[in-house]
């Protein structure tokens, strides 16, 4: 693999970055100096000819890799037929096929109904509406550390970074945030072993929130990510997840799982919630659903999604070209990529564990995940002091060395490559990461 062709960013890349900075909205997350020209599988090339291993996959979106031939073929064939007709007004077969397929893999033992959207945040907005409509209740519970999107309703549920919410108040009323189970950084101040043995996050809901803030029979839904994404790739304990399900069942509250980042085979199963053996009531999906084409979905138990015509709609949701891409994506994931995600994810986790022996910033940090949704926390000492600045430097240095990798949480890095990534490419990426982390630790006088 050609690691060094020109300086990164090269002159062509820098020219585009300069043009971008003068015309694009400044609200976009501070970006990294990589300007893509093309991609193939888990490799990408910039406009100056540099090649990179892609461990980011467009924020866990390009599930089948960049420009998978079968996905591209499906897009072209559908575009030749028709590109758009509003599914909120008319019918077309490819939309029905996607909904049927999603209903088949829904993680609950009941017939499902599906509403197709353009994105994850729209899926969350739809789930908010269907939850309130079905229950007739106004209040919703979400978790600290959660990221559910940036439109006003989903932003009201988001509690990942204050910059995402600052300046946009008042947000949607009736939203209540509670602690999410993270034994590594317990919000109640407990040590890891004590948190795991005596997690009180759900007790906070039942003993504090329900007694002092809002009665349970006023709560429409509890929204949660089975594995928190932007919050740091946090995998909660089984007991926590089961207790959330029990609270929902007891009080007639809908359990809504946000599988926008964790779903569609990324964790080695169709849905991350399946790792816990728990059935939700509503699922939000997007990102990897159509391998990069804009498509999201609200998948609900049939009796829950019983709203009448006109209660919700979308001009572009379920776009026929995106639906064609989704059908090709789902077939590829089912026939091999999901198993590959489990296999390659296990290899990455083992490699990261081995790296603890020679990287002080990995030694005491959390390494956790499922399939190809793995988080590695960088910390400065045994007390797990977050190494945020160092993490940010690693992201940029990795690009200089030929690797795309993204941060999450306070000081974690996420490993979320395409589900089709092969072992050789995984190894190339890990070697670059290993070398980059050594470089940055030396810069910070940690070695």
C-alpha cells in the first residue's frame, strides 16, 4: 500500500479545504485534512494520490465498503427506471421490499410495521411522534452520553456534548435525562467492580425520577442506544438492559432502541440489542442500512405503529434509489459480512489488548465493543484521567500516516470499518495505528 505519495494534505487537497472554509457552514464538526477522490472497499484515496486504510467508514455508514459493485449496480439499475416519486403519495415495489425485509429481521416476536426516512435523526423524530401518539403520554426518558441526532426533537434527547445543544434552547419539553450504565466511569462515583455489582442507574429512574419529577404513567418511552456511540462506544451490563426492559413493561412505557450506529450487522448480529436477549418495542435504523445512500427507518411492533393516514409523512423518505441500495446491502450483510464483522472485530479487540503491553495510554483504558463497533479509551494514568488532547492528536497523526480513524466520548477512539474488511487490511490499519500511537506518546513524553 502506498503510504507516502505527497505531503498530507497535498496541494490539491489544501486548495479544496481552503475553498470549503470560505463557503461551507462553520457549524460542521472541525474536520480533518483529508479530501477524498475515490474509495474501494476499506481503502480510500485523496485528490493528491495518497492511499489510506479506512477505519471510519463514513461514521459506520459504508457497511459494504466504498462502492461495492453489487450496491453500485443496484443503484444504477434503479436510477434507469425512476429516481423519485413521493412514497407518501404513491406506491412502488422497491420500497415495500425494503420494509418487508426490515420487518423480517425486526428484533421482536411480533409483526412489524415500518416507516422509511432519509436519515437517523429523522428516524428518531418519527419514533418520538409514534411513541407519543400510541401512548397518549408526553414525557420521554433518555440518557446522559446519548447521541440521537441534531434536529430539534432528536437534539432534545441528545446529551453527548454541550456544544451540540448550546444556543438552541428551548428544546422539546418533557425530556428527562438519567445516568447510563458505564462501570468504567460510574456517574454515581462507584468503583468499577462496585458499579457492576450494584448498578443504581435504573434505581435513579424508579426511586428519584418517578417519585420527584414525573409519574411513570406519564412517560411515553425510554430511548436508549444498546451500545452508546458518540458517548464512547459504551457497552452496558446485561442487568442494566434487563431492568430497563422490566421498567418499561411494568409501566406501559415503550422501549425505543436507537440502532442507527449499532444496527444492520455491525456488531455481528442484525441488532446490538440481540446481544442482550431483550426485545424492544421500536427500533431506529439508518447509517449502514443503504451503504452510504440516505435511508433510515422506524421499525415498530404492529400494534404500536397504528397511527392514521396523515399522522406522519416524508417527501424523500424511502427514496427508490436508496431502497435499491438497501436491498443489495441487506443481502450482502446476511450472506457473509455479518459473520466477517464478528470475526474481524474479535481480532481487532485481541490486537488492542496486546497493545496495552507497550502503550501507556491504552494500559488502563477501556477496550470494549461488539463486532466491528470497538472503542479504545486513551487515558494518562491508573486513575483513568482522560487523554483528550492526545486522542485528538492521534486522529490527525493517523491521517498523516495513512489511516482514517475517529474519536468518540471524552478520550476514546472508535474502530468501525466496513463490514467487508479483510484480515490483511485490518492488519495494515492496526500497524499504522500502533505506530501512530507510539509517535504521539513520544511527543507527549510518555515513553
